[in-house]
């Protein structure tokens, strides 16, 4: 049974009102409040007063309305995979609204080619719901899609599966249902019209875009409608080794310009060694059945799987950088043309490798989020930016020089640096990541699994190294800003107000004041209604 939060020997009236209205959907025990004071990187933060688990849009609207009436801030939360304070309270009087029970697939419309899902539906759940339809969304999920939610991706922006060709999740969205900070439920796109299907984003100002990438600063998303496309029938896999990041990035950009690749990612040797997600391929025998299913014939698939099991990922470490690609087409003839052209581009500076990495990742795209920790339980956190595609060389050279200069600092604090690059539609994406020894939090245990994390649960906290990582991330952010980069997942972690032209900031601030005059919706996110500033 939940207990109301004590305040000066009494009970918090807002939490009491929430529990009276929503009962067991509200939790205010100390253990739960402690858990929700952490994200993947930042901890411990401010404990929320309570956590609400709505199971309907009506529940969510009621929770926001009650919070507003009691002067309590509202912090939206999706799958909990972010590392940017996006779902951490910035003030003492705050509740977290967790969307995990808003997980239904509302409608799969195969005639009009759209799907409507509740915001707490995971990408793995959406993928399963579309099985047998021959359809999927353009972008169809991150690697963490077993936990990551549709609503979280829309709030933070997201890229991976399908993104080289189809850009970010924002490009797949038709409309949203959002609870505004006063508890009003609104729908954007054509679904917001009377007696109209949610089939298009057009028909007036693009209100849908207003809530994309807002990290919950403007409202709590309850549902989204996404476009569907025919699923390609032919799939091919390629991997290449390169001597330098510049060689690899040049190939990535060249292929992106010709729209050859559905998704692809490049990693350095360090990531190949430290990333548990990559190294899970070494246990190839466990995925034998899954890999076999990707073969054109059963025997062909078994041969592919046997090669994975025998080779593991040791071959990756022979190259400074490796690139892993998935190509798709309507038929085998189209695929053959694209594969030949990709090989031609990569042959200039690369060496073709066995494509076991992309093959296995596609065989089970939404596996456990093992990459949330390093291979031996090291803590992990990334930083990223996107750039105009034509700036790739400038960015890579500056990034290489930056981290070469900071190697003594990283060595001093036991920080291991790795880097990944993607092309996302017409953008070049770079994501350094850092590994270091530190305590394992309950969030890591829940996300990665108790069996896996058990050997490291007694590891002591290492606040000095964590602070060094924070300083390194901040310096990296400033580097990327100086190069003209743009960040997703802004929340309260990435610079935002300081990089906007004043009239643009003023417009956004005016919108925030209009929908949230009391500043209760995720205060501080995007720098809006920032409790640390008096203005």
C-alpha cells in the first residue's frame, strides 16, 4: 500500500489528491522515489514527490490537472534510456509521470498506411504489432528499442534502424495526442479535426512539430500516429575495415548521397573492444537460430550463423575503424546494384570484412540493452552532435585533434574514449562515448539485468571520475557548437538558449508561457522555466 509523502509531519496535499483520484497508479514509497532520481548518467538527483503510472490518456490528463492545481511540477518519462536529465525533477515539488502502462497499439491501418500507438509503447512492441502486415515505419527504432518508447523517441529525437535512408523519428510522425500543462488533451495533425482520420500532418500550421524534440517541456505525449511504408523484400549486409575515421566517414557520406544504405554505423577499435552490444556477437552460438532465419535458405542461414559463432568479433580489432551496413531494396536485382555500388565506394580506402555484425543485429534488433554498460561493467555515457553532411571532414579532423589533446586527462581519470559515426538522412552524426569504473545503480540493474550486473554491484562510487566525464562532455559540447553542430536530446544537459538567436528564443519562450504560464511542465528542460534563473 502506498503512503503519502510526509511534509513537516503531515501529508503532501497534492500527492494525497493524486492517490485519491488514481489509487494504486500513484507510488510514493522511498524506494521508488529514489529510483526515479537517477538517469543513465546523472545521479543522484532530486527525488520526485511521487510517480504516476497512467493507463489511459484520461489518467494522464487527471494527473497533470491535479498537479497544476497543487502547484506541483510534472516530469514526463518514457523508457528511461536517456542520460540528459530529461526525466529528472529540477525542483523539489515535482511528480514523474511514467508512460510505461500507456503501451497499447491503438490502430494499424493498412489501407491508409498509418499506425497509432500510445506513447509508452516500445519500439519492440510496435515491431511485433506490425508482424505479418508487410509494413513498417521509415525509422523503426533505436538499439534500445526493447525498453525505449515511441513517446520518448519523439520527445528526445532518435535515430538508428532505417535512419540512414529515412532520417530521424520526427520524419515519420503524422500527429500526436498531448496533455497540456493545464490537463487539456489536444491532438495535432488531421486527427485533431472533427470526424477526420489521423492520416496527414498537413492542413494548417504544423502543430505536431512543436512537440517533437521538446523533451517534455510543452506537454505529456499520450499517443502518436506514424506513417507506414512497404517493408523491403531484399536485404543485404556489408562490413568494411578502415585505417582512419576520415576514410570511413568519407565512405559513409558518399553512400548517403546516393541513398544506398538503410542503416549503417561506424565504430573505432576501442568501441569494438568495450561495447557489450557489439561483443555479444562473440556468443554467436546463442543467436544461431535467429541468424539462420535471415538466410535465403535454411542451410544458407545456418552457414552464416556458423561463421558468426566461429569468428566472433575478434576480426574487428584488426582494424582501426569498422563500418557496418544494411542495404534494402524491393527485389534482389535492385539490391545487387546497390551492393555493388557500396562496395565500389568503400573499396577506395576500405577492406571488406565478414558482415556478421550487421547480420546479427538485424536478426534480433531489439535485444537486451547490454550496451548501457561496458563489457566488464564499466559505466558508459555518450555525447553527440549532427552537422551538415558537407562538413564531415572538418568535424572528424577537429574531433580527432580534440581527443588526442585530452588523452592525458582521460588517462589520469581512467576514462576510455570511443567514437561512433552515422549518416542520418542528409546529416552527419558523431557520437563519442566514455567508459569508466563507477557504481552500478538500480536503473542499470533493472535495464541490463541482475544476472549480468551482479559481479559489479559492490563496486564503489567514483564521483571524481564521473565529474571528469561531465567536464569532458561539456568541453565536447562546446567544440561541436563551435563547429556549427546541433544536438538532439537537449533536456537540461545540452546548451540551448545560449546557441539560439534572441528572437528565436523569445518566440519559444512566448509559446511556453502561453501553454504553461505557471512553468509546471518539466521546468528547466530546454532552459524554459528554469528554476535556477530568476528571469
